[in-house]
C-alpha cells in the first residue's frame, strides 16, 4: 500500500491538473479523502485552498439528496 506521503504527493499531482483545467477558487474534499485529510495535507502544494467537507463521508449523499429534493415537483 501507499504511505500517506506518497499518496498525498500523487493526489497533489492530480489536483494540480484540476487546477490547470478549471482554476477553482476552492477544492472541497469528501469521502475517504476528507476522513484522512490531516494525514496528507502537508503534501498538497497547489495554489487553491483544499479543505475537507464538514460532513465528511456523508457530504456526497446529503448533496445528492438535497439536489433531488430541489428538483422534485411539489404537489
């Protein structure tokens, strides 16, 4: 398996390409990447701030549910 140092450096490379392609003002991480953020955050050197989602592993499912509710017809 990868150490958090190696994984963090590889993830930083990926985020660097994301930064080049879409120039985000902020990158919010969910799921397992948010859960272990403190273990690899020191290896992230991109310009955009990177933060873990406050809802952690639940961020994606809550966001999907909120989007579905927003689009659901109200009778």
